[in-house]
C-alpha cells in the first residue's frame, strides 16, 4: 500500500513539475482538475471531496491552520486517486480497526498525503543539509510537527539523521 502511494505521489509531482518543497498542493489539485474551496466546516471536519456534474471540488476547513489545510488537501487527493468511495466509520469494529474499511481508506489517504507533501528524496536532501532541525523542516515543508515526525520515523530517516 505504501509503495503504491509513493509511486502515485511521485507521478503527480512529476506531472506538476514539482522538484522541491514545499509542495504546492493547490497546483497539484488544479492539475488533477480540482477546485479547492476553503469553507468554515464544523471543527471536527477537516475536508471533503465532492464531484457535482463533473466538477471536482475539495472543501477544506478554513478554520484550521495552513499546515492542516495543506495536509487535508493532499489527503483528499489520496482518497480520489485511490478510488475510494464514501463509507462510514464502522463503530462496531472498534476491537479490530484494521478490518474496518473506513479505517483502511483513511490510512491509505494519509500515506498518500505524507508521500506527496514529504517525498523521501526531498527529505533526505534537506536532512543532509539541515539535520534533524524540526523547526526548520516543518517551516520548509509547511507541515505539522506530528506529520513530519511520523514520516521521519516510519521511513527510518529520524534514526539515520540523529546526531
């Protein structure tokens, strides 16, 4: 699942001619035919993909921080590119969330978002210059500290660049 998302994200970056961070997610969305519309959703809702009469729209919560909005746009693109259909969270499956279709789609969309916003090659290049300077990296990638740490630890880059 992770390698497929990596390939999809790299293809999208190549198509958008993006070769360094921060990734312009609005440009990516536009190239894929989406309009991004900020909207004051209730706080729990980060974003939503809607296709109406062939018009593709990503609604993003305008009340959230820019780093969260960027991640949300990438996440919603992940849903679209992975062919996810709308499904509700299955609360009866709390004992085993991995068997929950909703959980699997959210996880896959998160993996895509992380691959799109923080490609491993970009990170390795920046880490070789900046080291594990989290403040500088979060500013450069325009992502949250949490998203960056998850990416760094899941790829082994945090351990590799510890000094």
